[in-house]
């Protein structure tokens, strides 16, 4: 790939270096398929890890939340943050317990998030977040009003220091173990969308839109 | 529920307190359904968030990894850690953008992990981790040898300080928005297992075991 991001001492993989992916295109494909990240921040020496949604545009990640939330109040101070996205693809059953593994794709982004102050960028980021999770929904919804925008904080995290890790394929056993008499292979895992459930207060009745009936990632 | 765990200032939910769950039984049901956690730790003031598997027995979480890994070497020093487990159940489509949400169940555990030194507890924890992810697999596999056990670290995190958060059900819109002309409801999400894929080196051919063919969580 053309755009290789050299690892720092903080993002260079110590182990399983063969699983490391440092190019942006591969990392962005993972970020674009997922929509839940786990955000790490430190408060009084204690790390906290909170799940939240996100969106990406170019070389920035956007997250949002209540302006009153602990996480948003904290991150708005531009303290160090870690955003991790993990896609789980399967359980890898080797012959030996030791070589059992998982197939997955993950990205870790380190940096300092900044509060988005500009109203146009803020609204744009909220649209981006919404469209990242569910393309088409923004225009079908009642748009945010002034009060709601004030109650929401948006943070931007530049994707400068990052690494990705990918494990795919069959188990890799020690050569001597291939004769061990057990089944080996992969149980694929996938997150799928079920049939949309109408809000009981939907009145008059409406059919769920295509983006809800055919929801799919990746 | 009988065993309520009073929140600390660090685990008390600041917002959406109606989504808070502080009883152990509810938190343990979430921990037992999931098997991937996101572990947060701090190194040189920088938080790191790393996905890994885990198991639970009684009031302890166990995680494991290479003794050489950055995370395990770090956590073995008994520094503060945060372990977060998130189960995603659906996208919640409200009439207003602002009231869009997700249905999820999550648990956050704070504490200090300790290295498991006792060989019997360590082996037991590895079996627990394996059986937590895939019941029945341990006995079908080649057991860990001395060298593998030495290369693996196991950590125990007591589940003392924790909180859980649960959001389920239909969207909750502002009363005035219920007349807004759009579909509203929930897109359920579920992680499902596909048909097991044989290791290309499976020789002689074997049928995948029942625990692989009928893999299911929850």
C-alpha cells in the first residue's frame, strides 16, 4: 500500500509482528466497517474504558456524547486518549490449547482529542456519525435543534499515531501436533441485523425503510 | 436482586442513571455471555485499550496472554486496570436525531490485577478461559506443556468495584416528536456463528464437533 504509517515506540507491535498493519487504507477499512469503539482515558491515575459510537472523515475520528458525561467532560480537556475498534471474525480451534486463537481485525489510535467548537463542523460531525452507523437515516429524522446541539459535545481525534492488527485464516499448530486426533478449523462469527421491530407508538403504521430492512456492515 | 453492589464515586453513573445496574447477578450474566473484553491500562500517562478474551469464576475475572506482551508485563505490576465488556443488541431509531441510541449491555470493572503464580490455579484459569469461550473444547485439545505454561501469563482481577449499564427497548422520543412522519423502531443486532470451516490440513477428515456446529452465546 502507498501510505505507510511508521509505528512509534508506542504503537509498534511487540509480539506477533506478522499481524501488524501500519498502512492507513487497511486501518481505515476496519474503522469504516465498525461503529463501536472503546475509548480509554485516565482520571486520577485510574484508566476508564467506555464504549461509544464514532465516525471517520479523512484522517480524523469523531466521537460525541452528552456534554455532561464524565467521558466527554474529561476528554474535552485534550488529555491523552486511546480509541480501539475491534471486529471479531471467528474462533480459531487449533489442536493444542496453546495455539487456539481468534480471527479479528483491530485498530488502536493514540492521541489527544479536541472539542469541536465550530457550529458547522459540529453539525457536520453529527451527520457523519449518524451516516456512519446508518446511511440514509439523517434525512429521515427530525434535525437537532439549538438546545440539543448545546447538550451534545463532539470531539475530534486526529488519526496520526495508530496501529492495526489482523489475524485471519486457519489455525497454525506446532508441526508435531498436526497428528493429534481432533477436529481443527475456524468457527466464523458475524454480526447480523434481524428484522426491524416497529416502535409500539408508530402511528400511523409505516413500513421500515430499506436501510433498516437490509442493514449490513462491511 | 439480593446482592447489590453499592457504586463508588468512580462507578456511579453520572448520566442516564436509569440505565445503571449495580447488582452482581445482572453484571455476571453480561460477563458470562460475552467473551471479549477491552482492557485499559496506563503507561507513561498514555491510556491503552487492548481487546482480549476472559473468563469469570465467582467474583474474579481472569485474563491471559503472552508473558512477553506489553499488556501482560504491564498489568503484572498490579497497576490500576479497567476491564469493559460490551454486548451490542440493536440500533434504536428515534424520530429525532438526538434521541437515536443503541440497545446494549455493558460492564465496567475497575481494580488492580494480580499475576496468578500458583501452577494449579493458573492451569485452572486457562481451562476456565477456554471453557468460557467454547465449552467442551479443552478436553478435545492437546493440553498445555511446561514450556507453554511458562510462556503464558494469567492475571486475576477481583470484581469488587464495578458497574453495569443496560439499554433495551424501543426509542424514547420527545412527546412532541411522536407526530414526526418517519419510521421509528429497533434494528436488532446479533453475533452468530457460521458453518465451521475445516483446517485445510485436517487429515484424516473429521466432522466438526457439536460445540463447533451449534455455537451460540447467551
